[in-house]
């Protein structure tokens, strides 16, 4: 189309778009916590309400072309929670906690808008012949879009309990159980508007391949009994060796950001509901105080996940925020080592190292990675374009094999005006190795490893602190995420890490 991006280097931190950007958000809430002493324990009630209102506008083609011109995910979210628990000592060798928890949520999508413009025809046209050539029909996609209204009403209720029982001297067992019930009521309604008004069946078919009406409603519920069992041996106050087996659960999910369509143009309703995720976790570790002022902890773990819930990107415009899907089986294993050392009050050192290995054991219906969009395979002797592949054995997104961090702080006593306290100077460094940034492993959507350095200098007392700070002192250029952009037209977008930042902080508590 003759368009040249004015900027090629993403770290110029300049964008060139032709749709005004808006990020209007309001976030707030209130909580009340009440503790009441009863016998050898405490009864605690925590009541909370939070809200999040969002009215954004985005240019989702990230250019001055009028391709994907509007993306407005207007939403309203209210959340209410109530927990009542009792924790205390039952006998000299037995303590525990028991409680109930309720969470109610109401999430509304209000006239959420996706709209394309006069240049979109070239991004969806895959051939200059046949029906595809008609995408260049003047006005066919100008101002063509969808408006979506949806509601998710959720209820989650749980009963839980755990005890710590010293069965033999220094030998503790800690069993725990949690029963959870989840229910979701969903209504989804998406309607098209705009574009060329025509009765031509071929042109209508082309428009429907870009955006189509979708409606569905569903009511889903499920329950789960999960728990953990820990054996802990504490022969001295300087050593705690433990082994844990636990199960966990993530409730049933729903997709209200648009569903991929089938060959007949209808929404794939089999993807509307996302199966619950189930976890089995094994952990071995020791927590130690090897000498005065020092702490050293080592933990090894293995996690197996069934029906892992992951966010995937679709090549279709109608699902440009991606959607939740299930990977059949996932395994994550690793080793973590962390330690601190405190020399009197003037020197503090800390360091941590983690090795992680996360893989899809089975993910047979993964979306194609960006570079394989349009891939065809022979199906019954016919070359057929496919949208999914087997990603079994591929690495999980967002997991670096190596994470290393460390820091130091020097301080000395002194006064600021008349306030006694400590002056301090501190710094820390961190490193993470390369990681995949896409649900399906991709050759281009990988973030290279990077190191960051931070520092701070100031004064603190019991109720007051003042300090200056700088993050990413070396002004390292790095990505936090790379992702296939909407429509999967070959563009991928990067979320940049913060450049060098600096500032001052004042804190006062009362």
C-alpha cells in the first residue's frame, strides 16, 4: 500500500498512529477487618468490595493506516468478598485454622467496539483473484465493526481448614483441606455494523469472514476438594526440613472476547467454556540459620498440571485479544536457593537463584505460531489451510530457565533534623535468561535474556523515610513481552521494559 513505518527501532519509544488513544480507568474499594479474641485463638472477619471501570481506545494496527482503527474494551467490574476464620491453639501440640470464604463478581462488557477502516481490505485479502479480489470493492469494509455486550456473574464459595500437629518431639504434620464451589452465568451478544450495505451474497460472505454476529449464553458450575499434606522436622531453631504434597484447582473459565469461527462462519461454541485446571505439586526443602545473622533456604519442586489454562492468539480479527484454551498436560520442575546475611545493623546482603523447566507434556490443539500462519497440510488428499498444531514438548511461555538476583545495603545511625534513624545506600541486580513469549513456541516471539541494576540512597526512621532512587541504571533496552498483533498479518508487537527511571519517595506512617 506504499506505507513506510516512520520508525523501525522500537526503542525510539515513538509511535505513529491515526486513532486517538485513551486509557480511562477508575479503580477503588474498601475493606473492613475485625479481630476478636476467643479462648486460645482469634476470630477474624474480612469484608471487602472493589471495583474497576475501564473505557479505553486503542489503534490496534499500530500504524497510520486505517486498518484496525478502533479497539474499545469498555468494561465494569464489581467484586465482593467475605471471609470468616478462626485460628488458634487447640492444645499445647495442636493448632489450626478453619474458615469460610465467599467471592461474588459481576463483569460487564458495555458496547465493546472493534472497527476496521478503508485500508483493511489489503490485510485480509489473501489472493488477487476470484472472490478474494472483491475485498478491494470500494467501501466494503469502511467503518465495518462489531459491538459486544456481555455479562459474567460469578460466585465462588469455599470451606477450608488446616492443623499443625506435633506428633513426636520436633516432628510436625500439617494436613489441610479446602472444598470449593464455583458458578458462572454468562450472556454474550456481538453484532456487526457499518461497511458497505449490500445484498450481494459474495460480498456479504467476505464481510462475515472479517466480523460476524455471535451470541451465546451458558451456565456452568463445578466443585473441587483439594488439599495439602506437609511433614516438617524441626530438630533445632536453626533447621526446618519439610516435604509437601498438595493439590490445587483453578475454576471453570469462559471466553467473552470473541470466539474463533468454523469453516461455515459460525462461532466455535466448543471454545466458549474452558475446563477447570487441576494441579499436583510435590516439594522438598530446608530452611536454615547456619550461623548468626545468616539464613539459607533450598527448595526443589515438581508441578503437574492437567487442562492448563493458557491465553492464545487467534489469526481472526474477531478475537484480537486472544482467548483462553486448555493444554492437556503441563509439567514444571525446578530448584530455588535463597539466602540473606545481616552483619550487625550496618550491612545486609541477599541473593537468590532459581532454575525452572516448564514444558507442555501434551498440547495437541495449539494455535499456529505467527510464522506458520497460512500453513497448509494434505487432508484427504486436498491441500487444506490449518489453524492448529501439536505443540507437545514445547516450552511454556514466560519461564526463564535461570533467574538470579542479589543486593546489598549499607547503613549507619544518624539524625535527620531531630529525628533519630539510619542513613542508607543500597543496590540490587537481577538477571533472567531467554524465555518464550507466546502460548505456542515460536521462532520469533522469544525475549532475549537481560540484566537490570537498581539503587537507592536515603534516610529512614521508625515512622518516616525519605530516599532517592533509580531503576534500570544502565538504561538497558529489553522487552517484557512479544506477541502476535491483531489479525496475525505478520506484525508482532513488543511490550517494552521501562527505561532508566529515577525519583524521590517520602513515607510517613501513623
